[in-house]
């Protein structure tokens, strides 16, 4: 059984950046560039907090596919 958590998706049209937040009150310890213009935020335990996608309108990002990968369960190693 898969349990879906709530995700908050924010879009800044002026910056053309999308941010997907999976943890409400987590403090960001580090930001890691995972591909060109795509950044993952992690907390002090290296748990995934959110992802920022720059130049969002120019990318062909399938939001449903991205969220369905359960990104909040990914731990990023230093």
C-alpha cells in the first residue's frame, strides 16, 4: 500500500522557478544540484525536503511522474 503525503507546489513566474516542498517545517541544511537547473534541499539528517526547478516553463517536467517517485523518502548522501 502506498501512502501519499501532501506536497506543496509553488511557482514564481517572475523567476520561472517551481518549488515542490515535501516537509512543512524542516530547516534546510544543504542544497545539492542534481542536474542542470534542478536543486534538491535536504535537512540536517540528509532527508529530502524539497526540489527547485529553474527555467520551469522551458523544461518538459511531468509533475505527476516526479511526485509519484515518492521523493520524500529519498535520503541524499554527502
